[in-house]
C-alpha cells in the first residue's frame, strides 16, 4: 500500500487560539509544487556500469509530463554527459524505462514509448528490437535479450545478426500473462520480473498467470462526455487469485516443460531464479494463508526443499538466497524477532550474522574479502545505514558517516557507493563515497541550504508505554510558548512495520507539516508498537485485529499529548493516506479522543482490499467474519463523533474509489452530516498532477483551519 499527501493557499492567514500573530517565512506553494523540487533537482534512479567506473542517473522532477534525459557520470573524471535524450524518440517525450547494461558493459538496453532499443556504447549505433515491450532482461552472456510484449515472451538474439524468436503464443493481455506480471504480485509481494535466464543462457524460466477467474474491476474516467472505462484484474479478500504456474523453455530445442503448478493449491510464487553455475531452478512458495513458506529447487527430477518456515499467524516472504562459492548461502530471514542476515551452511545450519536490528536489504557480497554489504535500521531503528558485515562473524562496520536516513546505491566491485542522506530537519544531499575509509569523493547534489534555513526544527521524542518506548516526533509553531494552548494535528499511517517517525526528510509531506506549524498547529506523529521495524512480536498485535491493534498506538500518543500543559486536548486532529486514511476514519468512529480527521484514499472495509495484503494479517473473511466486522469503518459510522474530510482520486487502482463511496453511503444511512468528500478526477493512489496535489494540500489546510 502507498502513502501520499496534501497542502494550502498562501492567502490563508490564520490566527488560531494560542498561535503567534506573525507567520515566519517558509517555502511557498509555488516553491513546493514547482517542477523542480523545493529541495533541488537531485540525481536518482542510479544504474551502475558493470565495471563500477560510471553510473547512469536522471535529475528528479515533480512534473509528471517531464521526460528527463538519462545522464552518465564518470567516477574518475567527475564529468557527466547526456546518454539518452527522450526528446529524440517522438513528439511527446517519455521517460526511459528498463535501462540496463549488458553484462560486459558494451551495450545498453532501454525502452522509449514501449519500443526496446539496444545501443552499442562504443559506436553509439542503436537498433529498435521490438514494440509494446513491458519488461526486458539481458542474457548472462550478453548476446541476447528476453522481453515480454503483448503478454508473450520473446528472445532477441543480437549476434551474429538480429533474430527474434517467439517463445509463447497463448498470451492475452489482462487474461493470460506469460512472463508478465499482474497488479497484485508487484504491489504486495515485491515481484519484479516474471521470467529469468539460466546462468548459461540456454534456458528461460517464466511464470504464467491465468487471470480469467480474477475480478475485472472498472476504473472510470468521468471527464469525457461519454465516460471512458478501463479494467483492472484485482482479487478482493476471499475471492479468486490468479492461477500461477512455473515453466521452463530450452532455448536450443524450444521445448517447454511445466515445472510447478502453484494454482493447484492456491499458492503464491513470488520469486524464482536459477542457481548460479547450474540448471537448478529455485522458487519460493507461500500458501494462501501465508503461514507456510518453502524454497524448492528443481534440477531434473523431484524438487528438493532448501528451506521452510511456518508460523501460527503469518510468515513474511523473503528474497531468494545469494549463493557463495563454497556451497553455503546467505539468506535474509524474519527470525529471532526481527529480520536478519543468516549464513546457511551446506548442511543447512543457520548462523545469524547481524544483530537484533532490522536488516532491510542484502546489497552485495564481496566473497574475496569475506564481507556482505547490507542496508539496515542502524544504529537505531529510526536510522538507515550501509553496513559491512563479516561473513565469519563479528561486529559490522558502519560505512555511512551521517546519521539519519541513508539510501545507498553500491557499485559493482565494491569500490564506491552513492549515498542520498537526510534527517527529519535536513533536506537530502547526494554524495559519492569511496568504500575504503569511507572517503567522500564528490558531492553530487548539495543540500539546499536556503530551504534548510527556512525549516522549523523537528524534535524526536519517545513516548513511554506498556509496549516499551514508542518513537514519535513533534513540530512546534514558530515562537512556541509553553504557557499557551495549541491545537494538534497527528500524522498517522499505522500499518504493519511501516513507521512514520524515521529520521528522514519527508519531502512534500514534510513541507506541508511545516506549513501547518507556521499556521499555529503542533504537528505530532507516533508509531504504534505494530509499526516498529525491529520487533516482529509487536507486529502480531495486528493479527485479525487491524482496527484495534493500529488505533492502540495513536491513543497512547494522544494520552501523552494530554499530559503536556501546552496542548489543547479539545482540538486534536488526525490525518493520513491509504492505511493512514483507514486509521483516521477508524479513530473518529472508535475513539472519543479526536475532534477532526482528514482521510486520504482510505480503505473503509477490508473486504474491499486485495487478497495478499489483507489475508496475510486478517485471514479469509469466511474464517473470521467477526475480525472483519470489528475492523470495518462502514459498520461504525453511527459512532462518528468528529468532523471528517475524505479525499481520493477517481482512478485509484490500489484502494478503489468504491471504498470512499461505500463510506458516503454509510454516512447517509447513519444521518451523519459532518462529512466532506473531495474527489480528484483521473488521479490514482499517489497523485502525480501538480495542480491536483497542490489543491489537495491547500484545501486540507483550509479545512483544518475551519474545523480545528
């Protein structure tokens, strides 16, 4: 599920009770919602060359119609040049996608307007290989590219001359997908590709998704006189999933064989890949209840089980292992109450290499020097850091010199890394480091000091509770006077292991919170026990208990606020997007501590959300209808006691607009008149149009001033 945001007009001059009479200067709406972000146009979408000597990037923009050039940065010379100019590929430039180097770095593949191109990096000569391409992967030998088009799988051989071979023929978009992915697998399982090459380049495994039994939801465009309708396959909780099967094609004979039918047992198949140096195909399987996880390997016969894990409540999906030269492997597993990096011996024994902190991603492995590079919530769960973890055991080395959030792109060869770092009070900066040291090599995009000078400081807090200290932050108005009383707006998400209080700059949402503070509000956020990254046991508070379990932390936060002498407890509001929108409505219908709430794109009843996410935590509706009823907002609108604003895009393909429409019907049935509803035509779950996003924030700030 996604999280999104909002803002407010410069003409709104608020004099709230307890607020100062003069608003200090801050970023304007023109600055916040310009094509160039207020924190600067910074490098992003990094793609390292195989030799680690250069990388590709684009400069960030907030304009959804923009198509920024793809640039190449040379590490040694510190020079940058434009490598792909989208304006050369049509009258309406589009961003380049599927950008990837060939394994030897001699060619570059990318798609423009759905056309797959390959460019020779020495001669700059390029060829168009195919149209309507949705995904593409280089062969390990770099002599071919596999790609999907029209829900079918193809291979384009580049040498000795261009030759394209069609591998499947029964694919039909949105119906039978061969190597393509539907909506729910990438969204809820993180699946990136529906096909994979063997390491010798002589076979391809692919996933076939039969979507015919999955509900085909209409997404309506209301703006044309004759409304236009598109459709989306979307399995609601308790309904039919796509039937997924795994297949393998021998590229020499073009013979295909079935490998596994996950649909026969209604299982999920999130990841599969070949074991390096072998033709063994490794796949991960989850049963529908997500209580049992297995990793199996096929190598010409019956599958061998490499790993299994069960849980009474749920088990999280995991990345596939990284294999080491001695036959051992590295696994990122949710065990021992948090996700950690484990070394698995050839005999199957597991040894945890990381501490009790949450390990977020295994970035790469330097076998020669015995080091695994990981991203982790370290040294506190509010930070993210790049750690060098010894494979033989021992303390990790923190390679990120700055505290706060560090988003890392590590070069092949382990010589360099790019670090995009920020804190709650500091806009992002992008630096290039040598791993040795680490040593700063270049600042690719400095922090915007002009923006930093305008920001009010965000204070990090810890709120005591019976579940341990809960992470929180507070943003106070300029000229804060502890002898006065202030209204409070709480920002919430509340979902499992999805904190809002990480020590990271919050971009547009953070600047909106700055505006709220400059308008006289205290802004506060607290992570409930189930949102912590490093405590799996607390996350289980949400099991068949989404509503009460997530509200728990927010009520602890409000009681903490009530203990502070400068808080006006009669004027506490709450707002959030997606799960945060759900939590906002739930708070106003299941608690008396909040006066008003602004809910963006809220799930209003968990019968209306997808199978994988919902059933992982709530189970099947038929197995525990009481849990669904108790976590529903639709059933509780008679208890709405505060003012409610609901905002949503009409083309939302994540949380369908049926959620908010159903909530409006419940409000009508309950004769609730303190509900406002704002719809945004053609916007999806995350707003992209700057005009719509700006209006959303402006309207919400005006709404807060009127209702809080």
